[in-house]
């Protein structure tokens, strides 16, 4: 059997369930207080060099698959339960797994004419930038790949949701609409990819996430014509070594601060985000000295509605793993190529909304640097190439 079979038993069952629920929902036989939604995304990728979503180098990989089923139940006006199961395959980062993406109870504490205040508890999505809370649903963002300097695929599971709670508030005013979220919880994470990203391929132990906080303040004008947001996450990981490990019990501390701005016109849109991220690692032993750095990344993206169902997008995004070492001297000292310290990506993409339920996207990337490449898909980092091309094609369905 091929390493990335197009349809295996798990996603075959989920795919069948997705279309069955779609038919049930469209037939109108579900009670009003119970709602089902779902989506399916299949991506195909080819790269001139390096690998992403599997073995894309000089080949085509169907290594990105997402199948989601979600249900919401509202027994009372102020109480709602919602959950989503997700099958995701992401190359060698995640070779195919079914997880509870989120599952929570949402209680409105105070509902008044111009806003509301409430609590959510359970597995809650993390507010982070413009796209993190809906990044699995491809219809909610403009391109196949989100800007990787901010929305890393390799650490997606660490920032996507957390087990805990969220306090939220919404306020509508004559000057615009404000919303605020404050989350506390224990994040989930793909331990293998986080371990290799922080410590390299020789690490054998496991990272355990500690209770983290995430906060976001959002401001919208004219119903979303202008959107501004600031997001902050404070995340700490504790490393638990195993027998024969070359690393001691250490800690990694990550604190990203993201500023977001967006304009949505009738045909033209413009989006920009800037991420300033404090990083520190400590107590891993003499083979890995304590280190502090600041990661800096940003992007600017424009979109234009060519036809009613056809949209074009262009983006330029930049990532420096250490803004004080943009040339990658520390990467070289660690035995990595200097281009592992940065990435600059020009992207051009097209989105075709064939119907309200089906969407097809294609995009091209010209990339200088390899800072956001996943370790799992590129185990020998010294063989990665600085300048490379990436092509993507994605088909998506929702109901």
C-alpha cells in the first residue's frame, strides 16, 4: 500500500458519514435546536525542491486531507453545546488521525440590547490572528496555505485549541463593534514535531504543555468592512527526558503578540498581520545552552473579485526565526544551513466557488528560505534547498 493512500478505512467512513449527514440536513428532518455541518478538503502539492505534506519534491503528493463533522445543540436560549470531530492528514507531521477538534458548552451570562457576555468551557478554540479559529474550514480563508510565519502547519495542533475555558464579551457601538476573548487552558500538541522543532531530531523525550493564556481584542467597522485585532498567547512547555536522552528536563517559553488589520471592499480586499514572538529555552543541559530570541514575521495580502465566482489573491510574507540573526549564523553553528533561519514567500492564487458547497483553489509559491518547513517531511535539513517553487491544488466541499 502506498504511504499516502487517497482513501483509507478511517477517512472513507468519515467521508460516507459526511455525505449522509449532508443529505439528512438538506432534507430538513433534523430538529431546529440540533444542527449538523461538515466539510471535506483534499489538497495536492508539487515542489521543485524540499518536501511539504509528504514527498512533494519532484512529485505530487495528496498529503493534506481534512474531514470535519460538527454538531450543535441549543436546548435553551442562553445555552449551546457544540463539538467537532476532525480527521486530518498532514504529510509526515500527522499521518492520519481522528481527534476532537473542539467540544464546548457556551453559556450567555448577560444578553442586552447592544452586546453580550458569556463563558465557554471544554475544548475551546484559541483566538489568535484573523484565521486561527476557523483555519480547518478552507472556505473561511482566502488561500490553501495560510502565511506560514504566523500560522505554522507544523505546530498547528499546539495553537488550535486548549482544554479549559474562555470568557468573552461583545459590544456594539455607534463607532464600531468590539469583541474580547480571554482563554485559559492546556493546549494540545503534536509532540514529535514540537520536539524536533525546538531541540532537533536527536531529542527522545516529550514536551508537556502547561496551562496557557490567550487573549484577543477585535474591532470592526461597518459590519466587517474594516477589521483590527491584537492577539497574545503565553505558552510554556516542560520537557520530560527518557533514558539515554542527551537533554535534561528543560522548559521552552513562547509568547507571540500578533497585530492584524483588514479591509474588505466590494471587490478588493487588503490584509496584513505582524507577529512579534518572544522565545526562550532553558535548563536543557550543557549540550543545549540557554537561549533567548525574538521571532519576527509579517505578511501583506491583496485579493480581487474578478468574476462573481472567481477571486485572485497575491501575498508576500516574511519570517525570521531570530530577528537579531537574520542571516542564520546560529543555524550554521548548530549544523543547519543558514536558510533554515528565514523564509520569504511570494504567492499567487485563484479561488473558484463552483457552487455554495464546492470550491476549487490553485496557487503558486516562490520561496526563498526554509524556516517554516516541517522537520518531519525534511529529516535531513542539510539537504534542503534555499530557493524553491511550490504548487498547490485543493478541492473543498461543505454543507
